[in-house]
């Protein structure tokens, strides 16, 4: 198993045989695809070569220190192989852990030396958000055209951006959940947790137009449902249909990489734009329906450019 193993290393037969048995298990008993098995093969080839270089002759010789040292080698390339990113390291460590579990289950080892080994933590990624101009272009594109469809699509996307609702929460809305008079909507989030969220004036107008001029037309094709957003058969709109509405609007709006725009993009943008406007993170937490403020705090991560702008405007001696 020399593929992807860095410098040529003679792998003892017992190590090589145990790795091949695991790959056969993945392919035959677990039915993994050829591409997935090939990825495991590359990861294990490097690993068993590393173990051999440390004097291990069989799987039962491997100690937790060997596995931990391999994680370091993946990140630093100290074994002569490529330096891997945190995500690629995590994938490779998953292959290693799976192999050791297999060896223990098959009686090839007395224990699992990888059970307590974890890949390095991956840095938090900023949620993908789009600019307010891009949001407006999407909303305009969604409402372009005649008939109940554009009215519904504009109302749906206006609501998602106005409230930060998950798309599942939006399509689950019943008409009775809307209180446009007071400008609020009742959302049912994860774990059945209910929250009442304010609805902005643009979303209220779009919803009112849809409920008066669009929904009755769509409802006439169905058997009667309390759902707010209906499909062309008069039934409750699905998450997949709502996703397609946004994707089509992003394409019509001429956004770059419209395939990357998802309903969650509007939710991310909602939170990002609120915080950029000065909203308190705990208020945004309540609006999003996050159980912990820690989840919301990822939106407070800022770019170096933003740091410089805030520093320049806020520090008394930043500018001469």
C-alpha cells in the first residue's frame, strides 16, 4: 500500500494485510463506493507507512503515542508527506480511527489506541452572507412577473430575510401564525421552541399583497389548508420548492455563483446585517432562535478591514 505514503517505506506484511482487510470490509460489507474506498486506501497507505517507520510490525504494536504523532505529521509533513489542512486531517484521522476500531472488533488488537485521539480543531468559518444590495436584487427578481407565483415568492423571501427564519419554519407557517396588524410572526423552531419575531414593513406589504391577491388563487386548486405558502396544487409549499424559488431569483438577479445561494444565506445575511447595524448579539440570538449565544457569536467575527474601519472611527488618536 505505497499510494500516498510519502517516502518509500517497507510495510510489514501484518500491517499491510490488516489494512487490506479493512478496505475489503468497507467495500463488501459496508458497501462504500469505489471513490470512497480509494480515499480510505490513500489515507491508510500513508498511515501504515508511518507506523512502519516507527518500528511497528503489526496493528497490535501501535500505541496511542503513535497515533498522536501521526496527527502531528499530517499537519506538519514531518513524515515526508503533504501538509494537510484541518479538514483533510480530520478526514484522514477518521480513516485511522475506523481502521483501529475494525482491528479491535476482529481481534487483531487487544484495544483501540486511537479511541482518545482527536484531529486538530478546525477554525470557525464566517457564515456566508451577501450584501444588502444583493438581497434587494434577489427580492426584486423574485417578485418580477404576473400572477400568484411572483407574489408568493416575493412574500416568502421577504419574510425569511425580515425575520431570519429557517426555511423549514417559513414553509411551516399557517396563516394564523401571522399578525400583520402588529407586525409579528410566530415561528416554531428546533425542539418545538416557539418564538415571536417582528416583521419589517417591506415584508408586511409583500405578505399582505400575497394573502389578498395571490393565495386565494393558489388555494382554489386545493382542498383547503391553513398553510401560508401554497404550491400550484393548493397544498403546503415544500422546503425544496422554497429553495428553488431562491435559486431562480438569484439567477435572475445576476448574482455571481447563484448556485451557492441557499435559504440559509438569507438567514446568515439577516444576522450579519443586524449586527453590523449595531444590534446586540443577545437580541439577535433571540430572533434566530439559538439556544446558546455561543452559536450566535460566530456572526460577530469580523474581517481585518472591518477592524481597521472601526478602529479608525472609534479610537481618539487613530487619525491625525
